[in-house]
C-alpha cells in the first residue's frame, strides 16, 4: 500500500512563483523516505499541501488511498507533522500543548493524558511538563513538536528538518527515537539539510529542485551512481607540491594535506603504493564530504549547469 | 461517524479558550469591570442625577442594560480577534489546521470561547450595576437569548477580522473606528426617540441599536425597536457572519498560502 501518492502536483503562488511543477511521487507504507532539495526547491510547499496548510493549484494527493479532495478529514487523521519552524503556543504549558493536540484529533482526555505522558517520557520532556514552553531549549522545543505530532499515533509522520539547529548528541538521540518509531510501523518522510542524517536513516530518496523531482530511487542504488569519492590525506611530513599520481587526481590543500579523487576503477592500494614510492607517508584519511552530499551536489549543480547552457544556447 | 471526535475537538477548543481567559484575567476580565464601574459612577451617578427620567426609569437604570450589552459586545469581539489572530501570528493555528477538525467546528469553538468571555464580563458588569441601581428582570428568556445571540454575532465578527488581519494594527482598527462609534450611537446612553427624525432613521441602520434595545426590553421592558425586528436582524447577522467565516476558512483566506 502507498502511504503517500502525489500525482501531477502543482503550486503557483499568488506572486507567480511556480513552487511545484507537476511532481509525481510515491512513498510505500513503512518506508523511511528522504525528500531532499536545496533551499526553495519546493519541499516545504509539498509538505504544506500534504498537510493542507497550502492550497494546491493542480494535481492529486492521496494518503493511504484517501484523496485529500474527497476525504480530507480521514486523510488528515493519518498524518503527523513536525514543521520546520516552532509553531506551538509559547505561553502554554508543555503538557497542555500535547494534550490539546490529542483533543483536536478526537482523543478523549484520559487517553490523551496517558499518551502525552508516554511520549513526553520517551522524548525526555516529562520533567518539563509543567513548564511554559517558551522556557525550553531549542532541542527540547524540537522534541516537544515530535511528541505533539505522535500523540494521535499517525500512520504517516512527516519530519521537516526536525534536527535543524540541534547539537549532535541530541540529534543522534532523535535519530534513534525516530528509527524506533519507523521500526514499529510508522511511515516517515524526512526533509533535512544534514545529508548524513538522510543517508543513515532513509531507505528511499527523492531529490527535488526548482519544483521538479530530479531523482527518485532507493538510497543504496542512488549511492552506487556515485562513481568517485574525494578523500583528504593527512601526511606525516610536509610536501611542497601535489605529486603526479597515475590514475588519480591529486591536489595539495596545505603542506601536510592532500585531496585525492578516487574513482570506482582505481582502489586505495594503488594510491598508497604510489605515495609510498614517493616517500609520502599518510598518517590518517577521511572523506571530504559524505557520499550523498557529493551526489546531491552533482545532481543539483549539473541541472543548474544544463539550464544555464540551454539559456546561453537560446541567446 | 465523527460526531464523538468532533465533540471532543469542540470541547478542547472551548476549554483552551476558557483557560486563556482565566490565565490572563488581568487583561480579559478586570479592565471591562473597571471601565464599566467608571461609567456607572460618572454617567449614571454624577451626570445621570441631573438628567432625570428616561422612558419612565431613572437614568442609571436606563443605561445599565446598554452598558452590560456594550461589555458583552466588546469582549466577545475582543476575545476571538486576539485569540485567533494570536494563534495565526504565532503559527500555532496550524495545530488545528493540520488536524481533522472541520472548519465549521474551529469557528464554533472560537465563537463559544468569545461568548464565554462576553457572558462572564456581562455577569460581572451586572453585579457592578446592582451596587449602583436596582434592576428588575422583565423577561429572563429575552435577556438571556439576546445576550447569547449578540455575543455569538460579535465573536464571529471578531473571527472574520482576525482572518483578514496581517498585523496587530489590523485587529485594533475595527474596534476603534467602527465598533466603538456604533456602540456609542447604538442607544446605550439615550433613547433614539430623543433624536430628530432624520437621525432616528440613520440610527436604525446601526445593528447594535437592535441588540441594545432588545436587551433593554428583556431587563426593563422598554425598547425603541420591536422585539421581532430585533431578533430578525440579529439572526440575519448571525447567519451571514457564520457563512462568511466558513467561506473564508474553506478558501484559506489569510490562513493558508
């Protein structure tokens, strides 16, 4: 069963900006799905339409087979959303925010209180339940929005940059939490600018740019498309210039660091052999960026490059 | 099928509104009580003594129903406009918009919240009035029904104002430049029979005149306007404003991109 189907979804804002240009997208039930794209690509607009905060211009949205034009209330009852921006009443108590949200979904108060306790405990906010939400730290506010989104136990959870501005320790604990939610059967759609996050968590991915889906694939298949990897080598001693290496592109970053591009055809052994033969000793090695990040940049930049070339061709 | 869920959703909105009204009682309940006390002292007691009888009642008795209704109107309106616009401005209106709550229920929930504040303040002002004058109760059903319907009308008007408002200035313009003048010219302090014929006609275009007079009829048994006409006007406003609010919510005016 498809948790989400977007068919020919279009959005043109009143100022004429075409935010979505007929996107088609399917997310399977139980999936952990990444929706990535540069700023202004249309991710948040798509999420806004799915959660009915934005009116679509054309196209169709189905949540577990329920068309939002025909069965909006049923479709909405199946979605939980953690938005990019803080959107709870900053003067309300933490516990009330979660319990009220349950009420909006028709959950009786006793059950709402039980669930609020469950999720606030799981997200380590139970001790803060009587505090005014404004007094919470940034990370706590993000976790409160997750508790609020889960209180009606949705089948589809949409996380729009849930870890933005959160320190790495809290980010990792949030990853573990949402992994658990997904393993328990909730379909998750994640947008994030931390591509490491998407690579670690998601099984399927779509990349959106300028309102169009430019890639829609399984994460492992997509990553296999990346035929090169760039590594940084920290050297034991200084080098004056980048060495000439057979089959490798090499650049000197500073006197003790080299940047080397490694393709699928060439392994690491030949690289080290060549470096050893030149008396260059490598102390440590790390990836310049994560693989998804490189692929993402390739896709987005290639598209921009093609568009520019087409524009120049026309003129 | 969703009756039970809708009822729980409605109760949640109303309880949230009540909790807000009581939490910030210094802003919601106290100021109208102080203002109305001053009205009773200055207009009723000090100036009213020199005015004499109006429609057979001393001036304090005559203006008391109008002042109670004025509090109901301004507080019902003020509650919804500030609560709904606050939720919109703070983005937490999205909590309701993403939920399965139907638009009509969101409207009804906020309307009930506005009515609750209007009636709370109305009761408080009635108690204050009893310190200054004696009030008879000509008809409890008329008094209650007019208070309830009027507070519903102005709660809906407040909601429509909040839907259109883009900044805090926008929620002050209507109360300052439209609501307050209409209330003052709506027969709170005088009978329109005292006006020249032309101004009587102009006054009849003011909907608040009908509400104030119907309420005065409920308490004192006197009115410048026929009761049937007053109810008809109030009901027309109620239906038109509710339909307008529903249409705006459905279209997403001011709340959805």
